C-alpha cells in the first residue's frame, strides 16, 4: 500500500473537521450578534458573549464549548 496510512490520516481529518466546526461557530455567533441576539453564556464572573470568545473556547475546549454554544443558541441536540 502506498501513501499515508489511516492511522496518520484520521487525526488530521478530525483536526480539519474540528476547525471547520469552530469556523462555523464563529460565523454563526457573528450573525447572531449582527441580528441583535448575541449568543451569551454567563457563569459567575465568566461571560462569553463575543464571536471571538466562542471561537477561542471551541478551539481550546471543543468538547465543552461546542455543546454549550448549541444550547445557548437553541440548537441543543440533546433535547
């Protein structure tokens, strides 16, 4: 077999998919802000309200921030 193996390609494909989702979160949060309905999450002193904050949160801790973003924007797939 020639070319990269699946064990090399799988993490790269996951990283590409995660970056695409992060870009979607940023664009969607920006659209919510433009329409006057920003996606805002507050927990004690922590406040996430800008598209940039959502993007960075998803980039750093995707497993936490992406479901949180979906919930805040009313797209909760767990309902």
